[in-house]
C-alpha cells in the first residue's frame, strides 16, 4: 500500500485494511494530513506533526463524516497553531482531564456531608432525576443556554418550584467549585432568574380529614399508610420521615431525635411523639424488630422513597385536589395553631430556624412543645373521626347503606 496519495473520494474508498495492524496513508497536497485505517477498516483523518521532539497525532474526524476539503483546511489550521506555540493535542489532553459536573457534584456532597450543614436527600434526588443531561459534561462545556433550557423544561414539565430548586442546586455546586476548589470557570447558572413563586398555604382542612382517612384505610400498602399518618402526626419533613431510623426513636422518652446531618438547618431536632405517633411506631417495631430503618425497602437507599403513585391514588380516592406530601407538615402546624399553641412552640416542634427566633427556641423546654404536639395530633384525629392512631391502619370502615 502506498504511504502517500492524492486524497480523493475514490482513492480513499480503495484503501484497504491490513490484517493485524493499523496503517497510515498521507495526503500529497496538504502536509501533515493523513488517514489512519484500523484492521477492521475504519478510517479517520489525522494531522500528524512533531512538537518539541514528540510526534503528536490530532484527530480531525471520521473519513465518512468529514469532507476532504474540510480535513485539509483543519490540518492547515492545526499546523499554524503549532507554529504559534499552541499544541492542540496537549489541549485535548487537558480537556480530557478536566473535571466533569458529576465529579464536582461528588466533591460538593462530600464537603457538605463533612461539614454536617444539612440533609442532602433532596439535592441528591434532584441530581439523579434532573441533572443527568449535564452530569458527564466537562465544566467548561456547560453553557448558560444549557442551564436556561433545563430550567425552562423542568418548570414546564414538573413545576416552577421543582425547577427553581434544581437551578439553585446547579448554582451552588458550581459556586463551590469556583470558591472552594479555585476552578478557572465562570458559573453559567449565575444570573438566571428564578420563576416567581407564590407562598403556599395549602393544608388539610377539618372537613377533608374524614374522607382523607377513609381513602387512606383503603390503601393496600401498609408502609404507605403508616408513612402518611406518621408524617401528619409528627410534622416531619418528607426526607426525614422516609429515612427515619429506630436508633433515632426513644419509646420511653416518646421522642424522635433527628441528627444534625439530616436536619435542614444543620442542628439536632427533637420531635416529641404524640400518643398517635407512638401507637404506629410500636406496631411497626413489633413487625420489623426495631432495627435499622423504620420504613425499610429493598431499593438502593435501603428505605422507602417518595411514594408519588400511592399519594396520587390516595388523593383520587379521597376526592382531594392540590395537596402535596409537604402540606401534611403544614397541616399539623395549622391544627396546633387552632388548638392555641404559640408560633415559637410550633417552630421548635417542626425544627424551624431563623435569626429572629433561634434564641426563643433555645430557651423552650420540651413540655410545652409536647403539649402542642398532643393537641395538634388529637385535633387531627378528632376531625377525622378516629380515636386511636394505632387503629387507623387498617381503619374500621363504616358500613355503606345499600
């Protein structure tokens, strides 16, 4: 096989592979341009040039995808770059070694976990569900339009609240790389405007509770039934209830102690357990032995994950619209207020933190908080027509008239 030919469609098409080795054929018209042919017959254009005593091979593209004219033009550009002291092959090696978004996210998670600042459950979930499109991209390849398009798409498909949380996550991760790792990048998420959010005040109203619990009693999955009621009676955040562990629960003290690593504000939260919540936990402990997760699962996390399908079934049976799982937390607070509990006491029970109220929370004993939890839980059960939360699942159904 000739080592130099005039590249044309016909001459390139006639190039045959050599069994057992890769061969190279150079173009007679453009210095440095060649085609490498693998033993399987694949052909690709390269520009080959010696740089500082080292032969560098810069891939231009597949011979079937790149025209001869463009290959010659690109080879000439590469040679000119090398003459100016720029080594395209070295640039590609640097590019290949550059951090991808997935690498930066892993470093960010490790840093946040080490500092114990907050629970990462929702962030990791958002990364898994919404950021796989940029996960493998090199940081310098992530453009502002990529983030803007992602934000708009999530807002359209999943809602503006979800879209804003994802945008904030991307922004935080990239800022971490810039400020903490000194990465020479510009944050493409900076300055992208969040969707305007309205303050949400949805709660379960007293008149909704009987049909809500009736629909809940018809749910075939016992874990889902217990999870929903326990969320309602503790006011716990979704991720905290899903990942509740038995070593966080003290039956003797009637207390659920959420560790700082799982708390949003990074401080331990002590949640008094009402009689209704204790009844559910006692029954579950008898069933699964009181070891590990309160809501174990065979999935990747080891515990129950957000039950979207079951929640949708429940609301449909109950004939209730526009109610989210997080609204259960707000519902408990609303019933506590209705029962006369103070905002400071409710804030401590729900683990709220703010500069204006932290000092007040710090001085509160658990007794008034426990009283507020009991009153709120009792009000919920009374409105639902239920006396004992432990008997809610399965709840005795009223006989329907013919």
